[in-house]
């Protein structure tokens, strides 16, 4: 279990990275990018940022490419806003948990529907 300090740093980074992305990357070009989670190393030197991008496939690809390309700028802006001894090196990963969760909900709904249609089966 991560320490309370590490949890607070994770939440602070998550909020600030999301704010920087919202300000810096245009929604019409990159899609709607949301920061789902941030996993920070124990020494605070690196962080994995889990993002999801709402939009069509091209917007998702372009949005992720923009994130990777502007990583250093985003990292610098976060470093100015969050006072830490070290600004973590950011690494972005696509998080498909929302898509998988929606798929599970669809499967459950289909099962419930088939149970209602065939109660004896």
C-alpha cells in the first residue's frame, strides 16, 4: 500500500497534468483527453500517466502523438505548478479500462435481456 504522501502526490499530479493538457492541447485536434490515473515511482523520479481519449480513431492517435511530442513541455509546466524536489519524468500510456468496463456492462445487459426472454432456460 502506497504511503499517504505518495497518494497525495499522485492526486496532485493527476489534477495538474489534466489541467495542463486541457490548456495546451486543442480538443478539436486531439479529442477529449482525460487523465485517469498517475502511477508515481517511490523515489518520485518518474511517473506513468494513464490517459483515455474520447473521439474517433484518428483523433485518438493524433491526441496520443501530441501528448508524446509535447511531453517535455507538459512536464515543465507541471514542474512549475507542483513544488517537489524532483519533477517526475512523465510517460503516457493509453488506458482502455473505460472501454473494457463499457463492454462488460453491455455483456451483463445482454445476459439479463436473454434471461428475461427465456426465463426457463
